[in-house]
C-alpha cells in the first residue's frame, strides 16, 4: 500500500512540474521554442533572394 501511495505522489509531482515548467502559457518552454522557431523562420526567409 505504501509503494502505491509513493508512486501516486511522485506522479502528481511530475504532472505539477510539467505544467509549471513546460506547458505554461507565456513563459513555458514550449512557448519559448515556438517564439525562437518563428524568429528563425523569419531570418531564413529574409536570406532567400
């Protein structure tokens, strides 16, 4: 029973960390990747003749 409780608690911690670090709206990692990708696409588009 204790092992199951520890496993569930660890899963909750992982989910909370994922939501607070990766999936945050404006400052999350995924949004920063999208912003940097858009900037790179703009720079690459400007290089084409």
